[in-house]
C-alpha cells in the first residue's frame, strides 16, 4: 500500500515537472519572439534618426549649421 502511494506520488511529481518545463519553454519562446519584434522595430526607428543625429553632431563639431541628409537630398 505504501509502496503504491510512493510510486503514485513520484509519478505525479514527474508529471508536474514535465508540465512546468513545457510551460517554461512556451514562455521563453514567446518572450524571445516579443524581444526580437521589439528590437527590429526599435532598430528601424533609430535608422531613420541617424542622418539627423549625425548632422547635428557634425554641426556641433564644425561650429555652424550643416544641412541634414534629408534636407540636402531635396
């Protein structure tokens, strides 16, 4: 009787552990996908700001206003 209870308990613990590991893997996968999406979005936003930031920095170094890449392209 006790042996059977121990075996049942061990089986329940093993099943709970498997469920926990499976859920952990799902959470990690979803989190990694969300991070990748956010990173791509942020990189795109930053790439559009690079010309303006570079021009602003160059203006500070030179000491006079310089046209931005978008302004000079017109």
